[in-house]
């Protein structure tokens, strides 16, 4: 029933009419400090681009204009033979209804990135088993990107995609490369903990806040700014409840990405909102995201 309701919603809201892949993903490979022939990195970049953009990740259909805009930056800092080590940065964006603005949904740098790659090798992926680290990492983040996007349009609409990401993690538990196991991160910040947070009921209010923030909040600002900001305020109440129980959680840090503080300040700083409500939003944000406290002070100015 959830799938049927979501498809009907997407058709109504977006006018999706044709079967197509979900992602419009740009890919870059950076090789700082690595000398020698760079041909293999060009080939890898093309392979990753094709893998992300031509694979069908879900059962939903997207017309070309509705594909999810996302970016992958793979930074290779070390190469030993056919083993490459570095990081992968994953970003995704969501358009806001009746505006030209795109809001950042995900902005995360994963430092546990190591792959074994031969130039020109096909990227074959089987979601039921671990084939190689490159395809599993890429598939994991494709599922996360789509899941978060769906969560922003329907309450917990991304559950199926997060369950697919959990399957990727489960299949990779015996992988030689790091990033898949709970014990490999003392700070609980790796792929295992990311999907654990996304599916853990303790953090369910954060997923609920994503829906309140985007579909009931940001998307409503043009038609009814008062109602939209009220829904965004409700989202922050949910975030506050999780922060009080689980301060500094991985999921919360992902929500408050680098650009989120500027976005929140723009929504409330010049708005027709009571000083008390502005103070409430600023206080919650500074408590949850203290590194950007100076930015949140601008809400009351």
C-alpha cells in the first residue's frame, strides 16, 4: 500500500509518466599528490558515472526533469598496484516547489574508501551479495540518496530504499575493506551506523522532521509562508526531542549539513515571525548545531 500511495503521489505531484532511472549524478575523480599516467582515473570516472546513472535502483519511475540531482567526488590519495585508497564525498539536492532553489539533502564525506580496480573492468552489481567494494559503496549511497529524497515527499517514504541499503551492509560484513562493520568506528560514523540510524526507531522523529521540513514546510513557503514556517518549526521540535535523548547523533549531524545553517537563517531572519518564535528556533539550532551558533544569531537580528 505504501508503494502504491507513493507512486500515485509522485504522479500527481511531479507528473512522472515514463520509466527511467532515478539519478542525475555527476562524478569527479581527484588524485592529489599521485603522479604518473591518469588514464585509469578517467576510465574509472566514466564507469562510475554510467553505473550510477543507468542502473535502475528502485521500482519507482522518474521523468528526466524529476531525476534526483546528486554529486559524487572520489578522492584517491594512495595507490598500490590495483588497490586505491581515499575518500568518497556524496551530495544530493532537492528542488523546492515553485522556486528555483535547491536544498541540500545529503552532504557526507566517507573516509573509509578503498577499492580494487583494474582499468576497464565492468562494474557488475548483485544486490543480494557482496561482489566488490566499489559497486557496494556506490549502491549503498544510491539507496541512501533516493531514500532521503522519498522521505522528504512522503512520511517515511524512503523505508524500502533504506532496507535495500541495509541489505548491502549485511552482505558486506565479511568484506576486507573498512566501513561496513559496527566495530570499525568508535565514533559510530560509518556506513553501518548510517543505516542503523536511518532505520532505528529512536531516530524516527528525525525522519518525520525531514517530511515536515520539506513537504509541509519548504514546499509551502511560496503559497502560504506562515503555514510553511510553522511546519518547519514543528520539524525542529522533533529534532530537539532526539537531541535531548541522543546528543551528537550521526543522523542529526547529517541533517545539519554545511549549508543547512544558511538555509535556516534565510527562512526565518527576515520573516514575519514573532521574536519569541525566532528565539525558539535559534535556541534549538544552536543547541543541536553549536558550530554554527554565530549564524543562528542572525535569526534574531
